[in-house]
């Protein structure tokens, strides 16, 4: 948590300084027929920092990988645009030339956002190498779900009883599990949900394929809501509602949940 806070502070500070450099270099105040002041630069830095820190913080609290990525990218663009709009509001008595003024920060936001997208793209390519799956069972009570890369090196390992559910997303699978402090964590790996399901069939915990994109641990089912053809499963430790396929017999989970 402290590490995440430091990263958030660093990114937000850099974006704040970037907003100041954009203002000094591109000077959007020309369209208002005035020059910027130290107060304007300070306001831009502060507002950009606060909005960026907030969005970055929220992105780390989202369990859905795609939504978290979107929020993370927005934390490098929206703060600049919003801060520019607020500074325009403080400096334009006749409330004119808004689009011209803010367009400077919109254009400037493209560079950091594009840099982040490219970084995420190459990191994902590097991390999503095809993984193999194996189980280690040192005793009769504990089993582990382990992923290894092409060289046989372990890339992810967790007790199967700590796994909440698996979510299939394009060509990779997200594993949601609990760490030693009962906090929800996730791991993203390139493999199919079908192969995960096949290997889990050997484990003592009977995971349920409730949907084409979800494989859940019935032990963590908190409740089931909705009607037939539109059931939703509420899982413990998370706010995510998991959809249920029409083909799945939800009564199996209901009996386990009683």
C-alpha cells in the first residue's frame, strides 16, 4: 500500500509539472488576451496533481482488469483537461474561448496517455507468454495452483482454497484470490479457462463453471440474486456480481450456500 501511494504521488507530481511546462511553453492564455501568473501555474499544478492522484488511486481499487486499465490511462489525460477548464473559468470574465483554451491541454494530454498505452502494451506482451499449469500437493490437505513459463520457472502460485474465481478475458485468464491478509489480489496469465477447469477437476475443491467466462469457488458464494435466465452470484470479499449461464443449475450453489 505504501509503495502504491509513492507511485501515485510520483506520477501525479510529474503530471502536475507537465501541466506547468505546457502552460509556459504553449501559453493558452493568449486566447484570453492576458498572460499567466504564478497563481495560475500553482493552481494548474495543484489541481492536476489532485485529480491525477484520485483517479490513479481509484484505478487500483477496481478489480476488473479492463476498467482498471481505462481508469489508469484516464489519470494521465483527464486531470490536464479538467484543470485547464477550471483555470479558464478563473481567468475568463466573459466566459469565452473555452474550447480554444482547453484544447491546448487536450492536445498536451495525448503524449502522456500514449506513452502509458505503449508501456502497457509491451508489458502485457512480455507477461502474457503461454503458461503451463500444475498442481503441487505436499500433503493431503493443501493443494496449490501454480503457473509456469516455457522455461519451467514458476510465475504464479497460490493455494487453491484461496482462489475466489477465474475470469476469462480474450486470450488470458484473471485469477482472483486472497493473500495472507485476506485482501483480494489478481493475476493475469495467458491461458484458456477450459485448461484451468480441466486441471482444477483434479483438486478436492469443486470449482463451478457458472458462465462461459467465469469459473468460481463455491466456498466463497455469498448469495444469489435475480430470476431464472438472469441470476447473479455475489462473492465474498468482492463487490463483483458474476453472471450465471442459463445452462447452469443454480440450485447446486444454493444448496451449498445454505
